[in-house]
C-alpha cells in the first residue's frame, strides 16, 4: 500500500485574532499574502479551522470597516467555535501565574489554553512577541508537560503551515 495523501487527516488549526485581521492588512503585504494563501487552502478543504469566543470577541472590537470584512470572512469560512471550559480558564491562569506570558496577555493565554485543551495541531498567529516565537513555544511546551498534557502544542505563523498539508 503506497503513500496516499488523500487519506491523511487534515490539520486542525486554531486561528487567533491576528490571522483574521492580517487577511486585510494592506500595510503588511507579505503577511497578508501568506494569510490569504492559508485561507485559499482552507477553501480547498486542506485544513480544519477553529476559533473561540475569545477570538470572536476580539474581532467584534475591531473598528469598521475591518469588523465587517472579518465578519464576512468568518461567515464564508465557518470555523468551528470551540466551547469554553473551566479547564481552559484554569490553564490560561497558570500560563500567566508561571510567567509563560506577561500578566497583561490574558487573551493570548486563553488562545494557547484553547489550542492545548482541544489538542489542535497548530495555533496560528502573527503575534511574534507573545505567541509565535521560539522562546515562548519552549515555555508553553514545558508548562503543558508539567500540567499533564502530552499532546505537542505548536505555535506557528500561517507561513509555517502552508507547505505542511
């Protein structure tokens, strides 16, 4: 039996707020191009995408016309909205308490907790300071192991998954 790409499971991607916003970031053409390529692959059925109420609430706070643009994209792509839980709240609080993320980065801690608890293949973000950087990835991985999570939670930019499917 040979290798058959069509039988591979689709990657499960948690998309944070930055990914949705960069689809319309004309002031950052490279990131916008990569984001639009990601969404083109989503339309082709190559990835399963997920968000949380935390993402949706952040996007609702965007000014117009961005809010309308993102709302239309969400309506078109229909990501699965993950349910919140006490475990997500607890784990996000641990990330903050243990210094994995700065205290002011509550939303980022929540995004990581969702992706961890729901065993996403990747958390996608354009937030290099608090999420998509090697130092942060290592801290998240170490803490997740300490908390009993064995599933590797990987935080990457959209560019990093474009060649993975």
